[in-house]
């Protein structure tokens, strides 16, 4: 017995050690033209060297290892994966009336969101900031499922339910009979007064959201809501910002009205969403405080021709269209920080890139528009060290288009190649 055990021990010591699985081979992407969004320049014949899900090196003189897998995009323009800072993946443009939420369960909404995530990624948007859903925390579940690779989708940063006043622009109570009681997840974000606001921010934060979204003013696409009205007071807004900061979260403020925008900026929100009626004073205040403008200046084109919008929505919407676009133009001229955001979900998912042409039409250069959806968007969501540009150490998120978007930014509406975290999700070359 002792001799047998000794023989086994000797064999084990002499046997080669079982090694861990070899790391995946590096990937080298050859780019005919690479847009360096940080420098605001184009680099010819660059190589993006990728190890795992991160960029290892970038530039025209990068050596390609002998064991690297090569992806030849030498006939294409390569740029960082795009970021949309205002999406609603748990929503669909075919459901124009919020009251249709009463016809769906949370589970149904979750499954309906899966194709929304896929087409958004395939449109070249590798990251989104998803700013609220009527069904509380379905967006959190969607984010986590994508992160676990259950199905393809963009990297998501989510807000959970809207923080809104009773009867406000983020509620579904408008149009309902007074004796109808909504389920908990359709009213989770309702809070009135400073104390309730503080408590509700804490409640939302504990469910793992990435930011807080509140409605500082009324809304266009909500029953019984006036977009020119102030809803949350400055004191309530400040309470939300303070409580969010305690949890390490930023606040995005839906704000249309002139005073509502200024109240939100003074309270310390990170971004103004929409900003339709913002005036010069409000824009100066935003520039002074470094508040981002996230203005969905394309989606009115879809709303104008789409069928199925309730009459009260259709009556309110047209007035603000050109006013918002002129405010965007003035913001660009004044040097207000601008991050790309489309309100996708109000119009079909996957059409996110249609807004680039409108941002150029209303005052930005193509490079500025691209930077709004890359490096500036990454800064707003707090991921500037990981996303928004192709630099060593950042996520290997990149896209490619055949033509030059600096000549015609609308070519970004037809993305040929999408990589997220080093994994190819679309190759239509």
C-alpha cells in the first residue's frame, strides 16, 4: 500500500501542471480613417489593438502581434461606439398613449424590450442612459440581463421609475377615473414635498439604479400636463439632488418651462432633458454651472407624421418644436455643454442616429455632434474613463461606416460594423 501511494505521488510530481485556459488572442482592427474624438481629428491607417474587452493600443504605428485576429476596416471610417443619453428601451413608439401600460404586465414589458435593446446596439449605440419607465425597475432587470449576456443590447445606465409630483408629467393618473387605484409599480416614483422626495429618492436608489430622473415641469406627452408649468419647487429639487448625491448618483431633470429649467439648474442637476422653453438667462446659468443640455430635437419629425397620438398630445406638441431647436442652436453658440439624447421610444428604437443631421442643421459641426454622442456623453454618465473614445484601457466599443461622417453626418444612420466590449455584434460589410 505504501509503495503504491509513493508511486502515485511521484507520478503526480513529475506530471506537467494543468494550465489555465489560454487567454483569447488579441484583435487588431485596421481602420482606413479613425476619428479621434478627444483631439477632434482624423487619423489615417490606424490600428486599434484589443485585448479582451479593452483597447490595448491605438495609432498608425501600432504593431500587430503575430497571433492577433485581424479585422480589416481599411475601407471604412472607424469611431467610438455611440452613446444616447436619453432613451426609453422599456417603451415603444407604437404605444403613444401612456395608458396602454394598463394593458401590459411588467413581464410583458420586459420581453417586449429585448428587441428594442438589440436594434439599438445594431444601430451603433453601444451605451445608453435610459431615463425612466412607467413600470418601476423593469429597466434595471433589462440592464442586468444584458450585462449577463442573456441577449444583445447596449450597456445601460438606468433611472428606474420617474420621480414626479401627484398628477405630474411622469404619472399615469391623467385620464383615469378617480376611483381607480394603480398598482405599486406604476406609481412608485410619486412624491410631494421635501420629506417625501428625500424618502422616495432613497427608495429608488436602493433598487440599484444608476441615476435619478425627475420631472421638474409638466410634459407634452402626458395627459392633463402643461409643459409650461413648474411642478417640483426649487426646495424639492434641491432635496432630490442632495439625497441622490449621498448615494453617489446624478440627477437628470425633465424640464421644459423657462422657470423650471432655472430651478433645476440652480438645484444642481447634472442635465436638463428637452429644455424647450429655456431662455438666455437659463442657458447662461447652465454654462456657468456646467449643466448638460440633452435636447431631443429630431423626434418631433416622427411625432408630426405618426398615427395614434392622443388628440391632447397632438395639440400641445407643434408649438414647442422650432422653439426647442432654436434654443439648442443658441446653446451651441454659447458653449453650453451638450450631450446626445434622442428620446428613443417616443420614436422607433434603432433610429437613434437620425438626430445627428438635426444637430448639425441647428448649429453644431459634424465633429461637435459626434463628440456629443461620445466623449461628452460619457462624461455626463460618469464613465469618461471607460467609454466615449478609443484610448488604451477603455472598453473596446467601436463602430464603422463606409463614408465620411465629417462630410455627411447622416452616414451614421447606416452603420456597417458594431463591436461592444471586444465582441462583434454586427458585420454588414
